[in-house]
């Protein structure tokens, strides 16, 4: 189970190299912004199309906007290179080594992080180019009642305008295989993809599988097949509306849109 969890987390990192910076920039108030402008910016994040595909039992999510002005301004800033591209790769590996991670973990991290270039998220000279491949993404946590694994973790991604990301499924399949998991081709929601699982299951092991599938404009990976079926289905799910109906979410949304928000 640890191997497959690490694979999902690493895939999330590969897909969202600019995630940390995008979130910070997107949630920060810029000088001169009016309350109306701030509310409009917050509302636009909730208008993200991928949010209409969240699993019905979603407990939390994060929106990644790679095409917005905030990310573009950050990407052009002098310190952007400190947390993107090869500097980010080296930093992540260094952190694993400094924290006493096992050789296996470090090896997997290096393999996956170096695959960023194969995925087209990092240029040959080590600069981040996430925005040239992806326009947005949503990472989520959902509840899975009466399941051996009670939580579903996943990431949905949308391609940048004019870019096809269909070939990334084959690349991701190779990355996951290199991490030591067994991969099997599978059609998910009418879309070609694959499922990954441990090569050998121990007596006390939990049955965990990682599902990956993609089209020209969307890519997703999650612990549940049903999450991806929702992503590629024609109808909207009720995941976002269920969360927005919660009083806690309404308070958080009001706080973000407030003129006094940081």
C-alpha cells in the first residue's frame, strides 16, 4: 500500500509542479484590488469545470489554476525558479535524503521527478512549463464508506488550450511501472487507461489500486474507478454542491472573498 500511495503522491507532484505557488498567489490579495475584484477572482476558481466532476462524497479539494494572471506573474518573478523546475526536483530529493527516507523512497522520487521532462512539465534547461501543458487541476479527498480503504485521493487535470495530453497516459504508465507496481490496461468510463497495483499482496495487505485514464483534454488518477468514471461522464456530479451546502464552507468562502483577506 505504501508504494501505491507514494506513486499517487508523486504523480500529483508531477502534475502540479506549480501547485504551491499557484495556491499562494491565487489566495493573496494584491495591492489596489477592490473588494469586487477579489470576489470575482475567488468566484472564478469555483467556476472551474473540473469541480463539476468531483466525487459525490468529496470532503475537500484544492483548485490549481495554471492559466490565471496570478500564476503568470509569479512565473515571471525572479524567485520563481527557486520552487520550480530542476531546483524543485533537487529540493524534493534533498528533503527525502535529509529526513532519512529509505533508499527505495529516494530512488522512486528521483525516477518520478526526473520524469517531469518526459511529461513536458519541465523544459530541457530545467525551467517549469506547466502552463504550456496544463490549464488547471483539482486535487481532492473523498469518503469511501464501507470500503477497505476509507478515503479516495485523486487529481483531475485539464489540458492547456490547443494541447493534447492523451499521450501522457502511456508515460504515466511507464513511470508507475518503474516504481514497482503491476499495471494492466483498462477502459475507464469509456476512456483508455490503466490500473496499477502491488505485484505481490501480503497476508495483511490492503487491496489498493490506482486508476489512471485520459483523453486529449482531460487526465485523471484516483484510488477509485468510480471517480474517473465521473470525470469522463457527460453529467455533472453533486460533489461541489454538497460541499458548498456546508456552513463551514460558506464561512471559508466568505473569508476568502472578504476585502480584509490576506
